[in-house]
């Protein structure tokens, strides 16, 4: 397997060798590798050293230092504790302005924080630096004050970071060692993706993304124009379609792949956002907007439903003028699932939501976790489903 190195959760630069800093911010030698489980087991069996011997004093001094060392990226950003020991999935949340990227991400992270995945024995923790920003910029205004979030500022210069939010997922299962994974979410404004010239400057973060969540607002589809937020109806489908073409190109270029090659190691889910506005339409598959009860036992069934609903939503969007966009989506992204999501459950009035009652928010994340092998994938994989059909 090629060594893909690490990705800094602050600047999203890829790097291969971490640097280390002491508490004074000085670059230092890397700490000695941690003892293996076997070493930890056998050490207590050794004859204890003489108390106060030179060796043990030196050893404890070194351990004391090691605890104060922080791993940093080549640009000097401190990495969260044990970040380098866990696999990392970088998730780009992609969509045009107003699509609901920030609103979705806020509500998703809030649900995770509140223990939404506890039925799957998964706990979630945000790294300290992200947690502060999340609380002040996202959670307080939207979830507590129920106010509409402001537009996310566009990146103004090359190299400016989209300020990702980093979360650690841990899964304990009886009799097996704990599994853990870093998930780094960042907002990739589609406004900086549909023009080729912007893509070169601002699309480079997508080079490190191994998961994409594409957010599409219903208002851009001709047949659903009545749901458009101000300014949305005039966007049309050319822009989001071009955004998807560019996105697919960037993901392949980053992997040195040809234009139509299969993106084996990328997961893709697509969100039809603001689905609360679609509930009253007779042609909308309203039961595709739901929250299934979670447990490990029902997960395969949940994923089968995700697949069925995805197919129904594709039909719905095609019938509402989206065939060209859907063809692009299904043809260029690796086996994407389409989800109906309402982050807030209702429309804001005078800038405030009457309540925040999310619906369908977790499914796209569950697909992501399954595709990156953090939870079982049974029921989700197309090939697997086909392989299970009885052969003629
Ligand atoms: N009815 C309804 N409206 C929503 C929902 N989510 C977002 N909206 C509306 O869409 C607007 C834009 O949402 P944002 O989350 O700020 O969109 P964004 O994709 O982050 O946009 P940029 O930051 O400009 O790229 C919100 O202010 C709401 O008016 C939803 O679940 N239901
Ligand atoms: Mg935003
Ligand atoms: Zn960095």
C-alpha cells in the first residue's frame, strides 16, 4: 500500500513525517516509540531497578518530557493528542452557496455530540480547537438561538484554510479492541469550484478528501422552483452540474487516475437538502425523509432502505428536470447514495427557526462510516447485493 502520510486537520496539508515541539515551542527530536502491548506485559515481571539509580531517573525524566511533546505539521499546527495513531478520513462538504452545508454540518455534529450513535456503541469527541469554534460560530447561533447562519466567507487567497472541524469516532465492541478514527470535515464552497480558474486555487483541499458529501438544494431543480430560497431559482442546473464535473476531475487527478477511472477509495453521498419543503408535494417519496431507529442488528436493513430510497429520490429529481445533473452525478462519483435531509425541520421566519427538528441527518454519515469500514457494510454495497442473488 502506498504511504499516504498524514493530513493536518488545520491547514489540510499532506505530510509524511511529523515534527515535534516541546512546551516552549522548540523543535525537538521525536519521542521514543511507545512500548508494545507485549513489552507492557513483560516489564512488570522484570526485577525492579534500584530506587534512585541513574537509569530510572533518566527514564522518568524522558517520560516526563515526552508527555509535554506535541506533534506538529510542517507549518507548525499542533495536532490533537494521538491524532497520528488513528486513520483519518477527510470529508469535503460540497455545494453551492445557500445549499445548507453549514446548517447540515452544525446539526449533524450537534446530534453526534448528543450521543446519536450510542446505539451503535460509537462515541464522538471533538478536538479542543474545533470545539471552541464550533460552539461560537455554529452551535450557539443555530441550535441555541435558532438563528439562520450567516453565509460562510469564501476563501480569499490561495493557501487560506477552510478551517475544518475535527472529530474523533470511537467504537467499542465486546471482545474486540476499540476502533477509532479521525474525521475531518470541511466546507468547500461550490462557488469556488464551478469555474476552472478558481478550482486550481481553491480546489486543492479536495486533493486530500477521501469522502465527499454533496449538498443540493431542491430550489435549483426546474420542477421544484417553488421551494427556491431567494436567488436560488436563477442559479439553474448548469452551475451545480459543472461543479460536479470539476469535483470528479479533481478527485481523479489527486489520485493520478484517468477521467473515467473508478474512484475506489472515495465515498460519496448526496444530500437533497431542505426536504421539509418537499413534504407536501404529491410526487415526493415522503417516507424517504425519516429517521430510522438505530441498532447494530437493524443496520443491514437500514442500508437496504437507504439504497431503495436513493433510487426513488433519483427518479423524483429526474422527473423534476434533473436528469442531466443526475447522470453526471451517478456516472462520475463512485456509487453515490442520495438522501433526503432536513437539517432544521422547518423554514426560518424573519431569520429564526421556530424549532430545530432535524430529520434524515444521520444516514449520509452512516454510509460514510460503513464505506470507510468503521461499521459493517452489509446491505449497502451494490456488488455485495448482486453477489448474494442466486446465480441462474
Ligand atoms: N427549510 C429549510 N431551510 C434550510 C435548511 N437548511 C438551510 N436552509 C436555508 O438555507 C439557508 C442557507 O443555509 P447555509 O447552511 O448557510 O448554506 P451554505 O451551503 O453553508 O451556504 P454558503 O455558506 O453560502 O456556502 C439557511 O439560511 C436557510 O434559510 C433546512 O433544513 N430547511
Ligand atoms: Mg456555509
Ligand atoms: Zn497544518
